[in-house]
C-alpha cells in the first residue's frame, strides 16, 4: 500500500524547526548588513502561545531569539505562508502578533520598563504561486496626508519577504545552500529539475556530514514531487533511505526519458512519411493512413525509401506491408 505523504505546510514547519536550517536561510536570503549583526551559532527557539479570537493558532509559530554581536538579542518571527492568494493585510497581522509576543516576553520574563524590549525581525517565507505584492510597511496602509502631524503617532511595522517563486532555478542553484535546494525541489516543474536538485542534495549532505537531521523531510518532499509530476507509478514501494530514493527516481526518469524520446522519434517519422506521400500522391486514403499509424519503426523506414521511386501508393505498401 502506498504511504501517505505529509502536506507541504507540515514538511515546511518541521524543516524550519531546526536551528541549522533557519541559520542557512538567513545566511543566504537576508541582507548581509543585518546578517553581520547576528550570532547565528547561539540561536534558540521561543515557545509562543498565542491564539486568535477564534481559538485558532496564529501562523507565526516559528519564532527564534538570536544574540546580537553588540549585545542583547533580536527575535526573528518566521512566517510560513502557503495561501494561494496574497494577504494584503499581512503587515497588520504581524503588527498584532508582535504586540502579543512582546506581552508574553514581559509576563514570562517579568520585565520592567527599564529593561526595554528586544528588537524584532519579521520574515515572511512565501511558498505560493503568485508573486508576493502586498505592502511590507504598515504606514503604507494608513490613509493620512503627507506632512500631517498625526504621522508622529502612527505605528510602524515592516517585514522582509522571501518569495521563493521570484528566484530562478539557476539563481537558487548558484547559492549552494540547503534551503535553496529545498526550494528547488518544492517548486520543480519538470522531472529534470527535481532530479538535478536531488543530486545536488546528495552532494550537499556528503560535504556536510554533520548537517541537520532532515533527510526524512527531503525524502517526503521528493516523493511529493514525483507524485505531482506523475512519475511515481513504477517506483513504489519507496525505499527508506534518501539516497536510494534519488537513485530510484533517476533510474525511472532515464527510462521515462528514453521512452519519450523513442515515441517522439516515431511520431516525427510518421509525420515525415505522411507529408512525403501527400506531396507525391495527394490526399491519402484511410487505409494508407491506418497502415502508417500502426506501423513499427522498420516499416516506416522502408516505406520512406520506397516513396522515392514508387509510381503509386499501392507500390509503396506492396508485398504484404
């Protein structure tokens, strides 16, 4: 029986639960000037407890605290967004979430006003198909004339967007990062793309033997990709080891590619022979079209040669052909 593949959002949440993965994302997709301020080797995950008025857990449930080299720490709110539509109010949601986070820190750490609050770094990782085009600054949503003294009292919030779909496959490949390979596999639109990313993944783990324990998640992501591309019919049951899954997919891909190549070659031969016969003898009768359609490659080649000097269709298809 085929195994059940976890949903994409489940795989993402498990993947970014590892500090090494989050550090890899920040190193490769964050402003270098901001990155230089952070000590990623000492990051810790915070347990957030916020719920919406409906009782549903808020989306921003991957929260990390990272030391700042100059002192103190920053709280990174990593929002994983899988909606098919753009949330135009995302910056407002993040503003509300930040307020709740600050309140939790005050309550749990017994902070006084003299202690101050840590800075926040909201990051949206968008997995959807449309390109993210919502405003990233809360002030862009506030309707107030330029120069109004009321701007002095308006809240400020801004977030950083990592829109996976904005990066080309070659650009992600050039980053040589685990999270970049993860994005390539998640957005692969062809067997060639997912196979290329899978091979780079095996190379990455060979070069980083002490990397995060996420091979199982990549295995699930690869299986999901094969199912999405409908190339999994001949590969079940799927092996447990990631390397074996990649090898099996490579074997099936090469077989599929060979079959496609042979089929395309034959279809080309059929079209060529049909055009040649039509040029010499006019519109082909149904019996001739039927013979061409069901012929094997050797007969197509033979009929193609006969077309050069035959005087009639009957002569082309003679001798029981």
